[in-house]
C-alpha cells in the first residue's frame, strides 16, 4: 500500500518532471536534452536528500521515479501538453513547479524527522530536496538559479520545514495536517509570485 510519503513524492516527481520538460522546450533542447533536464529536475533533489542522510537514493532503488519521469516526457512530447494549457506557458510552469516545490519540501522534512535530526537538519533536507533538482537543472543550462535572486522561492521549503518540525513535536503529523501544510505552502508560493513579492535585495 502506498503511504503518504510515496504519494507526496509521486506528486513532486510528476510536477518537477513537467517543469523540467517546459524548461527543456524553452531552451530548444533536443529530445535527449529535454529528458535529461526532466530527470535532473525531478530526481536531483531527492538524490541529494538521501545522500545527506546516508541512504541509497530512492530513485535508484525503486523503478517508479524514473518511470514516472519518462512517462511525463513521452506523454508531454507526443501530445504537446506544453502547448495545450489554458494558462500561458510561464504561468503553467510556475503552477507545476510550485506543486513540485511544496511536495518535495514535505518529503525532505519527513525524511529529516524520520532520521531524528534537529530542526536545522530538517530545514536543510526540506530545502535541498525542494530546490536541489532545480539548481542542477539551471547549472546545466548555464543560468543563475532564481532561488538566489527572486520570488521568495527558497523561503517556502524553510517555512514548511519549520512547520513540520513543530507539528512533530506535538505528534500532530498525519495525512490531514500534511494536506493543510501542502495547501498553505502552495498558497504562499503562488500568492507571492502573482503579487510579485520578493525578499529585499542588497545594493551598493
């Protein structure tokens, strides 16, 4: 039976695979390039997470993660899903990427809690699980990752990590509270994007 961790992981993988696909199409990559970007975006953060807690990465011990990414790429290219959204391409990317961001923030925090590490460790795992794949993807296309400069992006996994750590202190982690955290995280990410809210930028 699939548990809550696996459900959240699946949501994150599908969402990030699609955002990687959109980036690959935007950058005019060939089919292999698009596939590589989708794989790195969807699985990179989870690999970093598992390595940090001294585990063999979930994506290479289970066939499901890679299979999901390949299915997203194949279906996306065959049916040209990146062209058939009611939203414009950028907004569609933001929505799918935000879903992946929040999902992986939750799975990273859950792994941290299961590993019995302190609050800073939980936050670090939530952060790198959520943004690690995107950072690797941006390096591959020679682009400064936007978690360093705008859109409150990297702050969302930090908030989620703190929330889940606090919930765990009171034994309140269950499917219902995780669903609430997911909704809250997604709302924060989309709200700050559409309101164009950014953290203060240091200037000379």
